[in-house]
C-alpha cells in the first residue's frame, strides 16, 4: 500500500517561503513568572533555580546557556510540565502549565525513542494518541522533512545517533507544538553532524514560526541559532545576562568568523567563565 502523504498543516501564523515567516507568529508565547525550584525538604533541600522571570515572544529562538548543574534542564522542565515550580508559574499562550501537553514538544539529549517501535510508529505515536486517523501520513511528512523517509520501517537501534535525534525532532513536530523545548539535543553528536542538525533545525524553525527554547553548553551553538541568549549563573541558577543576537538570517556556519559574532562570543565567555569557575568550586565543596 502506498501511504498517503498529508500536506503540512502549518499553524496559521506560519507562512512559507523560508527563511523567515512573513506574518509574525501569534502562538508560542512563554511567560515564566517568578519561578523558583527547590528539590527536597528541610536540611536536604536544594535550590535548583532561583527566582526567574522570562518573557519569550511567539516565534522567538532562545538559547539557555550556563554551567553544568545550574538549573537549565530544571527550568526547561518547568515549561515542559515535568517539574512543578516551588514558587511562581509558567504560562504558554496565557494557559498555566500544569503538566506536559502536545502544545510543547520536547527533544532530549539522549535519544528517547521507543526502541520496540519502528521509526514511522515512533513519529506517528503522538498524532495517534491524539486520536488522529492520519498519524502515519503525518509521520511520513515529518520524516521527509528531516530527511529520513527511507528509514521509516527501521528500528531506532539500527540508526546512528544523529539519525535518531532527527527522528526525535520529527516526533516532537508531529504534534504541531507551538513551542519546541530542546535539552542539549545535539550534545552527543560529532561536530559535522551537529552543524548539519543545527542548519536543519533553523530551516524547520523558519518554516514553522515555532518558538524554540534550546539548552546548550556551547556558546558557538547558542550564537549560531538564537535570536537571544540567556546566560544562567552557577547554582542556584538565575538569568544573569540577556543578550540579543542581531546577526542576519539565514545564517551559515561561516558566520562564526564575523566580527559581530566574535564580539558576542567574547561577551558570553566573560560571563560564563566566572560562573563556570563558581560551579566547579561548588561541586568540590
Ligand atoms: N529531580 C531532582 N531531584 C533532586 N535534585 C535535582 C533533580 N533534578 C535536578 N536536581 C538538581 O538540581 C540542580 C540543577 O540540575 P539541572 O539538571 O537542572 O542542571 P543543568 O543546568 O541542566 O546541568 P547540566 O548542564 O549538567 O545538564 C542540580 O544540582 C541537580 O543535582
Ligand atoms: Mg541539563
């Protein structure tokens, strides 16, 4: 049987052609309002995120940069609905986040695919759970978008790390989220694959006009991708710098050699260096 391939139902706010949506996106407004996260109680209590407020505009690409253990994943998980803030609240398009939902797609560092399902069934899973009868067609469309149509019937264990991560992105997009949350998604990939994945992600982002909140340790990655880079302090994390990245789009990897890029990198490095040393000292205490 030849599977039907659905026409992409992009959100109303997203218009082709690439690279930039002509109409500003209207969905995917993330508001983090005085969020603080403390794990545990009493003497064992550990403050993971200090009071943090952020306003992320629909369609914005924001990178969260900070030393290990500073609370990046915790903050991302508050937006995803996996972690409930101890204080404060998160809303997406004015709806309070209380649990995970299909409006927020998540891509993890470790490929978190169902190993017993084919690539196609992994991507079709979300739409099928949502009761859509055209889950397979949606999955084929998104697999095509990440360049993996030929591997639809394979199992995750038969794919390379980069390919599995592309399946992860296709799976997150198949729910038509308004926000894509990515936790060091390319951290485990080799340098070449990583660059290719970054370019692929920017293309998808510009086509869909989706809001992206992307966690990384890598300053070059953050500056290549983002409209805005948020630098977090050592634990307990709070945002200590909010840098606009006014570099022209579409971007190619050569942008890393431009003066404006290097200037921004220096600003990030200065802020990160102090915080990384603090984080290292904390872990030794
Ligand atoms: N479920 C949990 N229970 C208790 N403590 C936790 C939990 N999750 C995270 N922490 C602690 O909260 C702090 C922040 O962790 P988090 O994973 O958010 O850091 P991170 O910035 O993502 O680090 P990395 O860059 O290494 O991934 C750490 O000290 C961690 O040990
Ligand atoms: Mg993390």
